[in-house]
């Protein structure tokens, strides 16, 4: 589809992305897999890593990738070895997409300490670690782009997701700080903030009234747009992003009223279909591995 000026945005993205070496964490499912698919179709040399070895091998084979393997984003040795392998096989890394994340739900006082640490280790430390390792390679080259997948939950308090919200707020602050710290270095730092997205993370839940869930392909499109034209943040959906920003200017009582009346306060508490969500919760909490 062409724009009014006759320019095809897909061709523009392909020209900007074709040949780039892109690493995606958590690439075996959901947003990560959708992003790998979009970038591969645009000609990027994509490598995906994921803690689920069987699933990442299945996903990599389906996409016809040259490099896909198990990756533990909480383990410096695993992460560095994976990046080393990418650079040996595919060349210098142009883009790192820190996408790996988990979202166990429930009241915070009922959350085991092991689950709290697991959320922070994967969602926050894993992003910080990957960013540091990639930036250490990119800054001397004076080029590169780190895109961190956060969440609108990092801006909007969501009952039932207290630790998750904290982990994603940390990603926002971390990434924004790096933009200032490395301004003029040639290395870009960006954040994507998805709303509720139709992946396993939201299984067993129904989004708040008046809002539609995003599709993984929409998040992938936002990543493509950031690589094509780097900027600070991209919210998906745009409507949800505007609402999140507008709440900064609303009185607290109004924000709380909207949360109650939209059903936001119960989505991840009383509104959860426990049976439908169990398989995801078990995997997110590491129960499958025990």
C-alpha cells in the first residue's frame, strides 16, 4: 500500500532493515516470535534466544533462521556466549531486542519470594544485563540500537501485577537514562510499551472495558518502525498510550474511579479464569522445571 506521496512504507522499512543483524530474546513465542517473523520477512539476519530450548528450536526452524538457541537472560555467561556466537556467525550486532519477560498474577502478599525474584531477574536484570553487553559492543563501533520491551503497566498501576509493574517501570527509567548517558554516541536506546496483548501472558483474562487488546503483530510493527526511524518510546496501541499519558494530569480520585469502572482493578485478581491461566502461570513461576 502506498502513501499519498507515493512512498511504500514497507519498502522503506525493508531498505532500512535488510541485512541488519538482530538479536531477539524470548523469541520462541508471542511478541518475540512475531517480531522475528516481521524482521526476517524484511531481510534482517535474525537470531532468537529463549529459555525454552525445545520451543526456540522449533521456532527457529519454522522461520528458517541460521541461529537460534537456548538463552538464559539472567545468566551473564549464557547471554555473552550467545552474543559472541551471533557475531561470529552473522556479524556485528546492529539491534538487540530485549523481549524476554514473565507476568505471574496475584496479590503481592501471596506472591512467594522466589516468584518476586524471578520476575525481577528476568524482566529487569535480564534487560539491564543484555543492554550492557550489547552496548559494550556497539559504543566503540559508534552504531547500534537497543530496543527494550516494557509495558504500559510500567506507567499504569495494575492490581494483581504489582511486581510486574515495578519491573517494567524500571525498564522505562533505565532505558530513558541510557538515552541521555549515551547521547551522541551513535547508539540508540528505545522502549516499546504494549497494552494487553493477545499472547499467553494474558491467558485466562479479559481486558478492561472499552479497550481492545493488541495483537503481537502490532508490537512487531512498532519495533520495525523504531528500527527504521529511532525514537524514545512507542506505545501500542496508540489509544492506550494516550490514555496512560493523560492520567498523569488527572486527579487521583478520577484515576481510581476509571480503574474501578473499567474493570482494571479485577482483571488480574477476581476476573482471572484460573484453569485457563494455569499452564502459563506454572511456566512463568518455574513450576514446570521443578
